[in-house]
C-alpha cells in the first residue's frame, strides 16, 4: 500500500484493522489494514475475482467482514454502519435504480434521503452528462452508458461524505469518461472517494492511497 497526501478535514475517515471476508469457507482476500483520512482518494486495484468489489461493499457499510473491524468517523464523531446509509454512496455496474422512474423523478426521489451539494447540483451534472433531453425518459429505457452516467451523477452530486465507485467507467464511451473525470476532479477533497478498479487508468485521478489485492 502506498500513501501520499496532506490531511483534509472533510468527508468520512475510514479505519480497517485486519479485515477479511470469506465466501463458502474460501477467503475472498487476505486480511487488510487501512486508514483513510477524511477527504482522501483511495484506489483499490485488483483483477476480476480479487475481492475489490467485496471490499468496497465493506468500506461502504453494506457488508460485515468475516474478521477484523471497520470504523467510520466524521470529525470527532464515530459513525455506526447503519448511519452510513444517509451519508454515503456506492455505485457499481450492478447497481440498479428504480426502472420505471424518469431521471427527473429519480432526482426528486434520491434527494429525500441525501441532500444535494447544491440545489441544482444533480440537474447540472445530468445536463453536463448530455442527458438533459432524457429527463422524462424512464431509467429502464436508457442505454447502459446513459444509466451509468445517471448513477454517477446522482452519487457525485450528493453531499455524501463517503463515495465508493466500483468500475466507474464501465459502459462509458469516450465522452462519458471525459465527463466522469471532470466531475470527479471537481469533488476531490470534498468527500472521501474510494475507487475499485482493475487498473483502468480512466477510473481514478490521483489516489492518495493505493491498495493492491491479489487472488
């Protein structure tokens, strides 16, 4: 693991101590210890099957590790895993939004649970993603690339103190990748950003921490 960054008193800090996970009695990845400062960017890098997605779920509080401990804190306040659902976001290619809601309705729905970084943040990101003409289209009717842009826009426009992005550039074309990288650059330092990637360079910007997982 490598690290190089100044401390930033923003976002949610994460502390993993000897965390591992098993599936059908087989270790998904070896025990991991990691301390992420608030407002930092972390790259979790590994091939398919290395456990990077599983670790991303643990970091976001969605999954309890088989061994070890994980704690989250915001300033001096320690957070329980249950509290993360209103303070964090995790996006992966498998993440599903309500298929029948339009983009406009999804913005209204998501905003009930986690505030936007500004009143028009979600609409602005959707527009910059080239989807303003699709605001009244149902999510299920969008292409896979459009769906990925919507998921990323809703996550990155939020006030989440922790954002986990699993293979964020999956299904994105060149223009989508450019939009994603511009958007991530704008939120760096304002949230704790964790990117799970198979080393696709477009997925991450300039990680403060890099964790390599081996099968």
